[in-house]
C-alpha cells in the first residue's frame, strides 16, 4: 500500500529543469499515471493466452494461410489428425498440398473464387491424405482477414475431421436401402397375392403404378410425391383379395349385387392399409381411387377437390390401363379410343390437369407400358 493507504499506481516521472525569473533553478517533476495505459496491454496478453489455449485444445484443426494459401499457422492437433508436425507444414505447404490432385483442383477453385470476392467459404468437403497415406475426410470453412487498407491478407479457418460422420452416414444409407428393399419386396408380394387369384388382372397394379408414376413426373411432382403415387398404385386393388373368386372370374355381365361387391374393394383395401405406418396417406389414396370429379364415383361420392390429387391420378391411370386390357366379355380397346374416352370426360369424371398430363405422355412422350397388358375384369 502507498503512504496514503491507496493501492500503488504505476507512474512514470519526468523531471525537467526550468529557470525562474529570479535566476534560480528548480526542478519540476511531471508525474503521469500510466496504470490505464498498461491495463490494455495486459488484457491483450490475457486474450492471446486464452485464444491460444482454446485453439490448441479444440478437436478441430485451426489454421491461417496467406493470400497465396501458404500456411502461416496450424494448430498442433495436426499431428494427431494427419500425422505431420506443424513445423513440417507452416511456411512450406499450401491449403491444398495435402489433398489428392483432383480434390486439390476443386478446392483451389473454391478458394480462388472466395478470395477474389473477399468472402468466406463454408463446409467445403474435401479429402486430405494422412502422412501414412490413408484418406481423411474433412469439412473446411474459412473467413478472410484484411490489412488496414482493406487488402486481403489471407484466410483463417478450421478443418473438421468428419470421417466417422461419413461412415455413420454410409451405414444409415445402407440400412435405409435395405429397408426400402424389404418394403418393396413386401409390397410386390402383396400385389402378386392379389393378382394370383385372377389371371385377368395379372400385371394390372404394376402397370397402373407405372402410368401413375409417369403422370406425376409430367406434372412436376416432388420425388417423395412421385414415390407415394407409385406405392399407392401397386396397392390400389388390394381389397380385391376379399372378393369371392366366382365374382372376380365370372365371364359374363355382373348382377347389381355382384357389382356392389366389386365396389367394396376400395374400402376393404383401406381397412387393411390404414393400420400400416406409411409415411404417406396411402390408405386414403386407395380408398378414393374410384371417386369421380362430378361425385358419381364410389365409395363416398366425393367431388372435385374433395378427392386427393394422388387419387385422381390413379383414377385416370386405372381406367386407361383397364380399357387397354382385354376383359372376359370384350377385347381390349385400342389406345386411340381409350385416350378419346378420357379426353371426352375431362373435367366431368376426371381431373382436367391429370388428363392433359396423361395425353401428353402418350402422344408426345411416347409412353408405353413395360409389358403387354394382361386380361382384366372391370376395374
């Protein structure tokens, strides 16, 4: 403590000799308190220490390069991550020298473009080579820094090792693909089970799915929505598995009661599928695929926008495929008369946009079913 009981201060004393008017000399001590001047310097040192401590303990590889992309600093974790000591890299290698040639060319373009605009780059995936030759997948981000005149000095950033993340991603993707195959196989098995009960409908559901898929593509649907329509197409006649075979295989005209039994198949399919945890409303699409725009369809007599668009698409695909297939009481219609039939009922029975898309893929895109249609009863 000082004599006055206060904390000691950091002072600088400058003694200057001056001459008084009476001719004697006296000393004037100019005392300046430098405590406040010293504090920012000490704070800066503390900040530097904290920053370096953070950089050297983080699991990410922190780096700085000049405007030529030559490393000016790289954190010591480099040794664990890529097998090199910082002294082997700093001032000797560029941001791209530890990458395979093709990878280096691609990242160089990204860096050059960003540097020309003075902008950061983020999450650039690249492969770097460990000293022992094995690849290490990185995710690199960098931000520019400038001198007082605004001239680009270089970039500071991080490399993050995401090799393990990629392996996990690959494992998840493999499992998803396997599950998709299981689901696809299950759907195909259900489809075949339905069709095996009646040789007239062999291939019908697959071809409806093909046509519905093509219409959805023409209407610029998303990938997810296209897949939803394809799956619903494969399952749309599932309810026919509950219809007696003597009705399904009856060669002549059906009675009204028999027609009512046939018309029950959308609801029967819905009752099965509503308990399946599909990511899409498959059960509702199956339930509605025989509804018509004017309300004349079944089982609920829905009209217009009350009907799911996916069900309207399958409704058209189902009718076109059924007309193009031979039935027990008549031969198949030719494509021209089939397309004329749906065009005539555009906006009445069938959605106008769906009909237009269907006509386009047949007349302009040259769509054909992958296999010759097999015989089919009334749909």
